[in-house]
């Protein structure tokens, strides 16, 4: 990034932007007066939290001119850069620090220091807080953006969003009957200690015990009170398109499905079962066979994946289930983790919410039809997507389709089986 002299000189001429910061180095009384260690830390952390960038020391921003750094002071300036990265940024940064010369306004080559910072897998805190680069300046990262940034870079294992305490909630928001189902039969631990071992509670910055995201999702009757969007919005339409302008009613049924996640899963399956059509055909040997529009095992797997692997840091974004006469659409908030793509979903397994999936794996299946298929909600073998694709295609003749919407929402479309009713 901005590695050649020509690139650097052209960018200096144009001025600062999202990828370039210019700093004049000032001395007074034999001491370095600016930029300070904290200032450097803020600038470098902001680049790391964004798309990366280059800091040029020895170049003034206002006149966009190379000023230079006295040759005998290069070691001192570089030491301040290293200290800023190691002591004033958490977790520390390891940038590329390079010494080079660039021509000043009169054409004389002057020593400067180039500091290159790559986009980080971590989220970095500096003396100014959590900062990111917005154009030519650094800005505090808004809380909702910060939460998404932590989640998107969760493979660093610096933090897991589902294990973070929810500031607005207290342990009283957890239903004891709901969290006790995950507790060992005999435990001498105090409730808050037991909940912390289950990743359902944690201390906040002030040392106060609070429910975690996973705790509210699995042990609260109304998790959406503190986690807006932690519910499933289900709508059954009377046709194959959303048509609010139609004279006739275009919605056959609608329900906001709330409660702990395991109950949401079974309620969503019940919604599909209630509203889908059932066709029929005659066997060659005689008799009538009823055929549902959707394979309920595939629907179950799809709903489990949608609620278990969605991005709960996206406040207000909910799982949406839309049932049409020819298809089922399931929208799950969040971008795919790491380098996964919709095409690689059947072949790879990455858990976004490990505490949550661990708790769901301990929840028994409470659906008579589905108990023939599985005893607990999740088996953690990573076979769910393959099951959705295979069973749905076998029933309808059309393979389900995954695609991303604006890198913020995963859409699964399952096509309905079409059969003509057997008229007697």
C-alpha cells in the first residue's frame, strides 16, 4: 500500500484520505514535542480497525509538503512509534516501519518515516477509545458498528458477542426454570457462578453480574426486550409475491415468534406446518398419498441454522420467515464469517455463536414428528446445510438456493413441491 516514491508523492499532493495520514514532526528544546505517543496510537489503531493505511512522519498536512526529520533524530521518532504500538494500543500492533527519503519543495531529499498498518483481525483500543478511519479523519466507532466489528473479527477470539454481558439487563431477567435445565444435577455453586460457567452471565466493566447475550436468548421469556430483533417474524402470503396493493388480503397469517430460542424454533416449524399446503397423488397399486409442500426436517434445520448462527450484534435485525405458495424464504441477519461464501456452506462449518450452539445442543427436540429424526436441537456435526439441500430437492425437484443480501443478510430459498389435489 503506497509503497513506491511516485505513489507517495502523488498522494501527498492530493492530501489525506481514508488510507493516508500526514504528520509533521516537531522538536523544541532538544525534545520531541509532536506528535505524541497517544496521538500516534489513535491514528494507527484507527487504520487497523478500518481497511488499513499509511502514516507518513515528516510531512506537513496543511501545506502538503515534505518537511523531513533530522537524520540524528530518526531513532528517537521510530522508538515513539514502537512504544505507541506496543504500550498504548490493545491488543498491540506490529506495523511495517520504513525509513526513506522524499524531496521537499526545493527538491532536496529529506528523511521521513513510513508506517504501514494492515487491516487487523482484531479490534484495537487506543487512548482515544475505539476509533476508525472516516475519510481523512478518525472518529469514534458507533456502538452498533463496534458490536458488528467485534463479531465480524471474532475468529481472533478476542471476544465472542454471545458471551458478552448485556448492560440493560439484570440476572432477574433470567427465568430460573429455563436456566436450571442446563445446570448439573448436583452443584454447590452460587447461581451467578453457575451461570458464568454456562456462559449465560458475566461481570460488566463495573463488576456487576449481568446476563450474557446467550443467557437472555436461552433463559428469558422476552429476550427481545433487551435484544431488539431477537425474535422470528413469520408471514404466510396468499400468493407467490408480496402484493400489499391487492384488493384481497395478501397475508394469510402472521406471527412474531418470541421466547427462548428453542421455543422459537419449534413455533416457527409449527407455523410452516399449519400454513403450507398438502397435495396428493395416487399410488399405482391404489390408495392416496398426501405430500406436504416442504420437508419438515429440512425446515427444522433451516430455522435452527438461522437463529443459531445469525449475527445478534445487529440490533433490530430479526430472522424473517416468509411463506409463499411456491417457496419458503428465510432471512438470517449477518455476513458469513471468515472467508465462507454461499457456495461453500455445504462443505464448511464455522460457529459464530459457540456458547449459544452449545446450549442448543443440550435442548431436547419437543416435536413428535421431528423426534424420529433427532433427539436434540443441534448435533454440531455440521450436516444441516447438506440435509436442507438434499431433502428439499428430493421433494420439490428444485435445489434450495443461498445468497447474500448486501453482505448483511443471508437468504435461503426452499422451493415448494407442487402437486394437484386428488379429486374423488
